[in-house]
C-alpha cells in the first residue's frame, strides 16, 4: 500500500504482486511491484516500478482495501514478463471465476493491447482454452 501511496492515485500493485494479492497459485511473496501512469522512478527503492499509459486506469480495482490491477490486466502483465507461472495463474483464475475466457478475449480485441508485450502469449493460452470449451 505504501508503494501505491508513494506513486499516486493512478497506480496499483501489479504483475507478481497483484497475483499475490489475488491469491493465485504459485504467488506468495515476492518483490513489491506497482504500475503507475505517472513517471516515477523506483531507483534505490525496494520495489519495481512499471511506468504505463492511461489504459491502466480502468483496470485498477480494490482487493482487500488496496489498489490492484484487474485480473485480466494481471494476467497480461504476467504473460508480458515471460513468467513461467502465467498458464497456472490463468487456470487458477478461471477455476475461481475471477475472470473468464470471454472477458480475456474481449481484452485481446481492444485496440490498446495490439503489440503489447505478452498479448500473443495470452492469445495462445486462450486459443487452447477456447478449443477445450
């Protein structure tokens, strides 16, 4: 929470930290990671700061009183970092109904996701799960 307060109201726990807040399998403790629309630098601080564009704002939700990226954005961020736990996180999120394959396809179709790091990884995972449906 302190990291989000430091970065300002257009920031949220993201990536692995968000997966931990969502209590996804395989994500327990890890580095403090936030995404922010502001241009903050985390040099010398015990956290990772991802400076992102305004498309983050609609994907900030409250989890246990803390600003966290939405499940769909968290999965995209994990895929973008090449995290080996992405597929497991996706399956756990679907099992717990924190998102759906349909919601993720809708995000994939949004113009802002084109060319984003991780979007093709996520697409491949969705294709596999759509074929299974």
